[in-house]
C-alpha cells in the first residue's frame, strides 16, 4: 500500500472508533495509537503536546506512543514550540540542523508537528511525530495529518 492508502485507511479507522466520542484525551490517545501502528517503520514517537491551561504559552506532554517525551515545551522553542507559536505545520528533514531543537530522544532525526485547534479555532495542542530516519516526512504526511486532525478536533 502507498503512504496515501495507509493514511486513508487509518483516517477511516480513527473516525469510526471516535464516532460519538467527545473526550479530548480519548481522542488524542486514539489518534496517537492508530497512526503509530499504521507507520511502524517511520513513526518513532507519536503524540500530543497540549496547551497548558495554567501556565501561559507552555505545552505539556499529552497522550503519546513511544519513548519518554519532554514534559514541557515553551511556545517558540524547538519544532513543537514553533508550531504552537506560528500556528503552522513544521516539517523538518534533519532536526540536528536546527539551533533551537529540543532533543527529547537523540535517536530522532526528522520531525513533523501539526497545530491542533478546536471547533472555535483555538490552539489546544500540537501533534508531534518523530522519526529515526532523515527526511521521513513530506507533503503527503502534512496534508493527511492536517486533514485527520482537522476532522477529529475542529470538525473540518
């Protein structure tokens, strides 16, 4: 199956499992799990950093699959913080080439981070995927992850 076929199948699975589920933690756990299982050769760390409701401009680790994640990431710092700050998906072919990269696990070599908004358009989290491969993510990943996360969390 092509990458696009895998995303299409996984999107259908995610939407079927989450039908009627309104709990955001359950939604995030399901998305992390099913996407991680769909791409075992590529997805090394898969999960969410949630906007901290108490500490302004701070992300805190949420549901994820993989090795120990960083617990907190300030807006504007690293790939996740940049996605939160700018509201734009970040695709990084080589994380070691970034001056402000946060190395939660030194085995990660590339990364994609997608901002996640709710139905009101407010940032609630970022979805982070790390890979041990260099340049593991491309426009196909960006398009499908934005699509899946939009359908699940903002109803788009």
